[in-house]
C-alpha cells in the first residue's frame, strides 16, 4: 500500500479532500485470523464516499493467535458529511463483538 491519504479515527472528524492526495481514507484495525472473527464495513447512504477496497493481512508466517490487520480503503466522491461503521463479527457473522464509527467530512482543498 504505497498510496497516501488520511488515517481514519473515531475520536474526531476525518477530513477528506476531493482532488488531492487526501481524497483517500484508511481504516486499520487489529485482526486475528485464527479466531474466525471478521471485520465488516457498513457505509451510510450519504453518497459522500465509497468503499474502495477491503484487505485482510494475515500474519506472516501464519501462526495461530498471531495478529494480522484489517484495512478498509475509502474514497471521497462528493462534498458533504457521512459516517461509516466498522463491525467486528463473531464467527458466523451474526453477533457483533465491537463497533467503531467514524465521521467523514468531504470538502475541496482551498489554495
């Protein structure tokens, strides 16, 4: 992943800027593949961003119990505000272990 962008954080507004290197937002979370848990991205209907990519990075070498990472790549597409939820699901995908919600504000970078 050699692209630049903004690391999304639930503690504050995340500003993405259309037409700049900061039009991409990255959500990165711990993930332990051997637990069977999975991250799920739940976008809102604001239309301000789109889910560009989801990547699961297992530990290398693979060792049960070793941490990997989940990466969600979000791209700004129009001006406005929205929220995006990231749910960590138990195996089977029905029970939510943890939810992280991020606020995304998309604007145009001024000169």
